[in-house]
């Protein structure tokens, strides 16, 4: 019997063709067509909270405060009164194809010109998180500009994108009267509308990396697994999925049972690299299909552990938007005389790197620790820690010999795992792999975004509030758990050796 997709039963609250297109729906749609559909029709109970939105709002607020420190006015009355900045306006109007549109501009700035309210007018301002201006930012400004023009009865020639960075407030003016941007908005609204009047949600996005930040990930993960979606196989993105479809492979099971040589020949037509990767994809799919890990390489995965007197487990917490590695967490794990690892005596030793103290002090403290334990391997998961540490050391004038010793001391458990094993998992991130080995984080459902939110909240609180808050404590616990999770994976690998 054909399985019902999960959203067909309890996960959709209602389906009705509604005609209003909003800025929020457009934002979701640009990210993933399916997300817009689920935002409108999905059951809110199926949503998983993500700290990502809270981080965005926090950054947005700080950026707006930096642009105009005075309290903004509220609603249309503030526009009529000519307030310098206005929030809380709801815009309604019509789109280029007569669609009903609605938007809540996060911030309006008074600029010179003429409008129905007098010798001034407004332009939209949005905050950009991340380093690049995206299509999403441009479309958001364009949509708000279109509706604002209808409200203030005066053209909106440009909008402003701002971002609070380490170095101050970054500004970028976007011209809204360009025909190309207006056409993009028109086409996007037509497509968004077409997706929203469907009776079933659009397919899962092919770039499943986006899903880690999406509130619908729980629901979509269930569907991806149930339908054997090819993107569930590590190494298959949208392009490769398309190629596999073209050669008749549609599910994980199809791939798991394919002949690697025949598949390699078929994929070769799309380029040599696709042919070469085919046997690896078949092996990964097979492992996921039957649920049993497969060893790729018989050499020990972490030979350095055999005689190590102890290990340092290392994990960095960062604010990627401003390149700030604010916490370097270490666990000192000693080895007892009988060769056992002394987990009960493991000691967590965090180093907070406040940028007002400067990177020279941070490097001095890190160097001292690494020198004390110079014979101990430093285990970390993923390349971030090694890249950051080497970059910091280079900046602080470490010579070639010191850098070589540092590289030698650092062991990336993720890369050793990938070199030696295939696991029955759809990704090899620390959370997924450590959970699979049986490790559990103390704080359930916490991820890097939530940890970053705790950090930003703690940093922006006043001294007295900081003392009373638990955010730093939770952040340290989370980082400590990341270090222990790294050990859980390393120990699994070591035990297989
Ligand atoms: S979880 Fe992924 S596929 Fe599902 S709606 Fe979100 S981004 Fe789209």
C-alpha cells in the first residue's frame, strides 16, 4: 500500500487558497519553496524552535539602534508627524500582477522628498546578517518599496541595507527603480502564488544544508527518510541528485543496489569527477540502507592515542558574522597508569577571548596551555579549530617550526572518521555522529545558534544582570559537552582500532 506522506495527516492544519502574499512568505519562499507553503498551511505544533530568528532580530535591533539611536515612532501616525524613524507600520496594497500584498517593514527612515504627509518621505531599511547582500534582501526591499510608494503617494527610489559589524555600521544603498529588480519581484510573486495555491507542498529542497536552520526540519526529515530521498545520502546535492535521476536512480535504495561500475560509466558522461565518485556514493547508500557501518581503511584511525599520556579535547565557539572566536574550550583528559582514560578526573578549562583584551593575550594563554601539554594530542572535530588556531598563531608571529608543531599536535577527528569509516548516517556533523555513538548533550535541542544567542545576550547585559544570568554558565556547559562529544567519537574510533 502506498504510504501517506506525514504532512497529509496531522501536520497540516488547514488548506485553503488564500490570496494575500506577505513579505514573510516571500522571504521563506526565497529560502525554500516548500517552506513558504508550510508556513501558510503547516501545523504550528510540528515546528521546531530555532535560535536563528532570535539571532537575526537581535542583530537587526542593534543595527537600527546604531543607525538612529533615538526611539523610533510607532505606526502611520508617526509617519504623518514626520518622525525620523518609524516602526510598526503595516503596509497593504497591490503587486505588479494585481496580487494582494502585505508587508511589515522592520524600519522606515525619513529622507528628503515630498509625500502625502509633507516635505519629506520615507525609505525602507533592513538589516543584513552575514557578509553578503542576497537576493532575499533585494526582494524584501523591493516589495516594501512598492507598497510604501502606494501609501506615501511618492516614489521610493532606494532602500538601505545596514549591518552592525566590529568596525562600525556598514551601509549599502539599493536602487529600487531598476527594471531588472522590479522584474525579479514580479516573477517571484507569480511563482510564490503558484506554489501557494498547490494542494500539496512543493518537494524538499535539494540543498538540505539549509534545513538545519529551518523550523520545519523535523517534519521534512521524516519525509526525506520515508521517501528515500537521495539528498539523504552524504555527498549528494541538487546537481548530483538530478544526474542520478537522469540515469534512473530515484531513491536511496535504488542507489544502494546499483552496480558501482555501471553507475560510474553512466555518471562519467556528466564529467569525470562524477564518474569517480559513483562507487563511494553506492557504498554510502548501502551502509545507510542496511544500517551497518563499514570500515574503509584497516590502518588505525588515531594511532597517536596508543601511547599518548593524555589528550586535550578542544572546541571553539564563534560568532561567524564578525569572525570572533570568543570561547576556546579545553578538556584535559589524563591517562591512568593502567592505560585507562581518567574520565572522572577530566577537567574543563575554558579560555574566554574577549576582543577588548586583544588577540595577543588570547594567543599567550593558548600557547601556554599548548606548551604545558606539548606531548598531548589535541583532538577537535572539523577543520574550524585548526584553521582558527593556525591563523591566530600566524598573526601573533609564530615561526614555521612553532606552526609545524602546532599542526602536528592537532588531530581532526572528523577527517579521520571520513578516511576510515562509512556510517549509516545522513551527515557526519558532530551532533549526529556523537548521538549515534550514544552520547547525549545535557541541554536538549541546543545548537551553535542557541549558544551564540546566549553569548550575545550575556555580552550585551549590564554587569549586574550578567552576574545573575545563567547564559554564560549554559554556554560553558554546552561547549564542555561538545568537547566530550568529540571524545565520544574519538573513543569509538580508537576502540575499533
Ligand atoms: S526543512 Fe528544508 S525542505 Fe523543509 S521547509 Fe525547511 S528548508 Fe525546506
